[in-house]
C-alpha cells in the first residue's frame, strides 16, 4: 500500500519555488548595493560640474595665463574655508580686458554696471565640492602640511569648467590620514599643479637646502619638518566629527 502524501502541491506552484529562489538571491544583492550607495552618497558626486553663472575657465586663467590659485582663493592657506574671489578681483583685469563680453554679463550685474536690480549682489556661483555638515574640514591645515590642491581637486588648471575630481567619502580621507608621507611636497609648491620634484636643484632650492643635504625619503623628512600629527590622532573620529 503506497503512502499518499497529506497534501500535494499542484503543478502550477512550481513557479512559486522559482520566484522564491530568485528573490533570495537578488534581494540581498539589491540591499547591499542600496546601502553602499546610501552611505556614500558623495561618491555619486564625482565629476559633478554645475553650469556656472559666468563660464569662468580655470584652464584659461590658472593654466594659460598662469594666475596663482591664491590670487583668487586668498584665504586657502590661512582659513578653513578656501573662499571664492569677490567681483572686484575679476574687475582688476576685466574693467579693461573683454569688458564688453557677453560672457561677463553676470560680473557687470554684480559690479553695478549691468542690471541695476542686481548691483552689489555677489555672483551666484554654484558650490561644486561639498561635504556633509557633520564633517569638519580645514584647508589651512592641509596646505601648511604641504598637500597640493592637485591631490584633492585634480588638474584644476586644465578644467574649462570645474568638476569634483575625488569622491570625498570617509574611506578616501582616511586613505591619506593613515599614511600621509607619500602625498607631501614643499609648502611653496602646493599651488603648482605641474610640480614633480624630479629636478634636484630646484627641489633643494624649494626646501632651502643644498643638493647634498637633500633627504633620501622626502615624505618622511617632511612629516618631521612640518610636524604632522600621529596616525592615531589623524584617524581619531573627533578629528573630522566634532
Ligand atoms: C582668476 C581667479 C581664479 C584663479 C586664479 C583660480 N580660481 Fe578657482 N575659482 C574661481 C572662481 C570664480 C570659482 C567659482 C566658479 C567655478 O566653480 O568655476 C572657482 C572655483 C574653484 C573650485 C571649486 C569650488 C567649489 O565650489 O567647490 C576649486 C576646487 C578651485 N576653484 C580651485 C582652484 C585652484 C586649484 C586654482 C589654482 C590652480 C584656482 N582655483 C585658481 C576663481 C579662480
Ligand atoms: C589677471 C587678469 C584676469 C583676472 C583677475 C580675471 N581674468 Fe578673466 N580673462 C583674462 C584674460 C586675459 C582673458 C582673455 C580675454 C580674451 O581672450 O580676449 C579672460 C577671459 C575671461 C572670460 C572669457 C571672455 C570672452 O568673451 O571670451 C571670462 C568669462 C572671464 N575671463 C571671467 C573672469 C572672472 C569671472 C574673473 C573673476 C573671478 C576673471 N575673469 C578674472 C584675465 C583675467
Ligand atoms: C586635503 C584635500 C584638499 C586640499 C589639499 C585642497 N582642498 Fe579645496 N576643498 C576640499 C574639500 C573637501 C572641499 C569641500 C569643503 C566643504 O564642503 O566643507 C574643498 C572646497 C574648496 C573650495 C570651495 C570653497 C570651500 O572652502 O568650501 C575651493 C575654492 C577650494 N577648495 C580650493 C582649493 C585650493 C585653491 C587648494 C590648494 C591651494 C585646495 N582647495 C586644496 C579639499 C581640499
Ligand atoms: C593627501 C592627504 C590627505 C587627504 C586626502 C585628507 N587629509 Fe586631512 N590631513 C592630512 C594631514 C597631513 C593632516 C595634518 C595637518 C597638520 O595638522 O599638520 C590633516 C589634518 C586634518 C584635520 C585636522 C585639522 C586641524 O585643524 O587640526 C582634519 C579635520 C582633516 N584633516 C580632515 C580631512 C577630511 C574631512 C578629508 C577628506 C575630505 C581629508 N582630511 C583628506 C592629510 C590629508
Ligand atoms: C579624516 C576624516 C574622518 C575621520 C578621521 C573619520 N571620519 Fe567619519 N566621515 C568622514 C567623511 C568625509 C564622511 C562623509 C562620507 C560621505 O559623505 O559619503 C564621514 C561619514 C561618517 C558617517 C556617516 C555614514 C557614512 O559612512 O557616510 C559615520 C557614521 C562616521 N563617519 C563615523 C566615523 C567614526 C566612528 C570615526 C572614527 C572611527 C570616523 N567617522 C572618523 C570623515 C572622517
């Protein structure tokens, strides 16, 4: 006598099993991706390049014309915030150069020689690089430690429109905070985005040393010379979250 099962699933229920198997595979993968993106929303911002009110080109001004970053971002080595230049800085040249250009309309509006209703208002530049408010960042500390704009902003001197070059997430910051030595260079070269340090005579000169005095390990030497804090301190949560 053959035993009859208590209940037999009908044939059509087979697809249910398939759906179940497929979802147990896919849902966790989906969740992992969702969480990874959610926790590092910033990573999505790499290459973010908003259209600005004036088509200002760094490739022209900082690259071809060779204007130093600090001519416009005056506070970068003195304050937490790098600051954008006031309209007056543009007028230092553009009261004479290309003074009638259509591309400079927003500059003239701000300066008071364009639309009267906008006179005296700053040019509404759109922020490109933006950390969440719960993260503390400080330009001065990094510039004085000999870290170039290049490391964090890429080749700005070749950008016709600025874009966010790096992900600015926690892992990216920590990657350097765990071992900053390889990223350091002479302080007076941080705004020189074409610096290589290969020319020994120039390197010695930048450091105020003779070629004979040059250290074998520049990174290690600069860690001491610029009094870089310990890795323990640099990776402490309180350094960036206060
Ligand atoms: C002639 C003035 C001028 C010079 C020189 C200049 N900048 Fe700028 N910079 C600006 C202006 C204006 C903006 C805002 C408009 C824009 O984003 O293009 C800006 C924006 C930026 C931003 C994006 C800021 C944000 O919103 O996150 C970075 C990064 C930057 N500059 C880096 C540099 C670096 C590095 C150099 C030197 C290689 C440099 N700049 C030289 C005027 C200048
Ligand atoms: C040190 C001088 C200098 C400063 C400061 C300067 N520029 Fe210029 N800018 C120039 C020169 C030179 C040109 C090239 C003009 C040309 O090609 O006829 C130029 C070109 C431009 C152009 C293109 C104009 C066109 O019609 O082709 C724009 C837009 C511009 N600058 C915006 C700005 C803004 C905005 C600022 C301030 C943040 C600024 N510039 C500061 C020298 C300067
Ligand atoms: C260690 C990385 C790092 C270095 C080095 C660095 N920056 Fe920044 N920069 C940032 C970050 C991160 C932000 C966004 C800050 C925020 O949103 O609070 C930023 C923002 C800016 C801004 C927008 C205004 C502001 O302060 O938020 C400008 C302009 C700027 N940087 C210019 C420069 C220039 C010029 C240099 C070199 C002299 C430089 N930066 C070096 C990481 C760096
Ligand atoms: C390329 C290396 C490098 C990168 C990238 C970098 N840092 Fe730093 N950071 C340093 C060094 C070196 C110091 C130590 C500076 C000093 O105090 O001499 C430092 C110091 C700091 C400090 C302490 C400043 C103070 O006032 O004492 C903060 C906050 C900080 N970094 C935040 C950040 C954040 C947030 C990021 C990512 C957006 C970041 N850093 C990316 C190298 C780096
Ligand atoms: C060098 C600077 C730095 C240090 C040190 C640091 N963080 Fe962060 N942290 C960041 C930045 C930058 C973000 C923003 C990430 C983003 O926007 O994707 C962040 C984001 C976070 C977040 C939000 C969730 C996330 O992953 O985006 C938490 C939670 C956090 N940090 C906890 C910590 C803890 C705990 C420590 C100490 C073990 C620490 N952080 C040390 C820079 C730092």
